[in-house]
C-alpha cells in the first residue's frame, strides 16, 4: 500500500471512528485506538514530556502509548484501520441478525 493510499484509508477510518459512541467500545479497545492514533500522528512518546501529576486515566493512556512505541507511524495507521474495520464489520453482522 502506498503512503498516499495508507493516509487516505487512515483518514477514512478516523471519520468512521468519530461517528462511533465511546460508550459502545470496551475500554481496552478505546486505549488501543488512542495509542495507535497517537503513534501514527505524533510518533514515539517523549517520556520527558509526560505529565507527572497523577491522573489514573492519563496513566492508562500513557501506558498504552508507551507499549506500542516500538512500531512505526505507518504500522500504527494500519493497526488503527484494522481495528476500525473490524468494529464496523462486527457492528454490521450484529445488525443483520
């Protein structure tokens, strides 16, 4: 897949994700999407910029991002797209039952 195709598919997945209700997604899926989005758009987390104030939600988000910091931005986009496509496919199959 070319970079242009990947970027187009990533932007399409972002639009689909914006239409999804957060409450309908399990928290682990929300965290994975967050981490892949951050890695895809900002790159590897700079731990020097991590906020030292303790907020549990932020700690989970930071941890999720740190866990995937070894992958490239393009790989993060691919994983993000895969998750969104899987969610859409599961939603479509549930509606048809």
